[in-house]
């Protein structure tokens, strides 16, 4: 394999790629640590961003931290174009499938379609299509969680850390943790704070750009209203990748 450094594709190469899906690999251990979709020179943009944000210790994105560690070790990130020549919709599906296939990447969310049609065992398939739909009787924030990140439990996965309107969040009665459209946790948030170490010392990735909450499981009667039920169809639109939804203004 050629070991010279590539920082961008020339125009004639870009013309052949169309949409593509790529993986970033850590040369120190061969791990895929990020998966993305893009056009042109998108695959190389993370390297430039990691340099431009070098002095911002509040950056949450783990991929920037990983890239800096690789560069500081004297090595270069390996860029793999996993599929190319795709249209946008197909690229979204390939990206989501790869994120599912490589658990533990630094991707914050599961990609388009993962929440609804991602990997499921037979029980999850049955639950997904037979579970009773929840009647939302309270103001709730619904957050799609990714428990593969640091093997968090439902509570830790749902409470830290989100790009969220904190004043709007404070109006919620409860926070619902979702997996593939199913409510897997119901929590009462007592406090919302910037995702900083003084509020969340148990987490490693801190920022002044996202928020988390401190709370507890909701009371039993509230759990019975929502737990293991599907959220209404209007909040389960396919392709909606943003992980946070509200049922109130």
C-alpha cells in the first residue's frame, strides 16, 4: 500500500465518486472510529477541523480527540471509501448499516433510518410492530439513545449530552429514552446543566455547547403509562436522524 499522505482528491476523481460512504481508521490498532457520508473532499474535512479546533477543550466530538491522538503519535488517519457512486438516499442507508456494524465508533447518533429499521432480533421485531402505542399525556422530551457508546445504561445514555433548547427542556414533565421507536426508560429531570465536568464528573466528554440533566426514574404509575410502548407515528418519521423530539412547543 502507498504510504504517501493524501489530503484531497483532484476534480477528476471527485467527478467519479458522486455520494460515498467512508470510514476513518486508527492505524495504531486498526479500529474504525468514525463512519460518514459525503461528496467531494468531505472525507478529509475532519482532519482540518481537528486542527482548527485544537485550542477548544470544550469540543465534545470524540473523533477530533482521536484524530489528534493519532497525529501526536506521528501517524496518519487511514481513510477508506467503503462505497462510492451512490445517490444520497442509498448513501444514508449504507452509512447507517456500517454504524450498526461497527459498534463503539465516535458517531453520536446511529445515522438515518437506524432508529426505525436498524438491526433487531426477533423479539425486537415483534415488539416493534405489535407493541401498544403510547398516549402522551404529559409534556415529554423523546430522545433516541445509543447504548453502544461506552456501554452506558439507559439513564446515562439519555441524560448526556444533547444540543437542546434548555429553557424548552425545563418545561418537560418527563424525558423518554427511545430505542427504535420503543420507550425503554422514563425519567424525571430535576436539573439541566451545560455538559461540564462540575455537573457531570462521571463522563469524559465535556462541552459548553450541549446539555445534560440530573434526575431519576419516574414514579411507577408514570412508568406504566409509557414503558415498552411505541411513541406515536407522527414522532417516528423515517429518515429523521435528529435524536431529540418534543410533543410540545
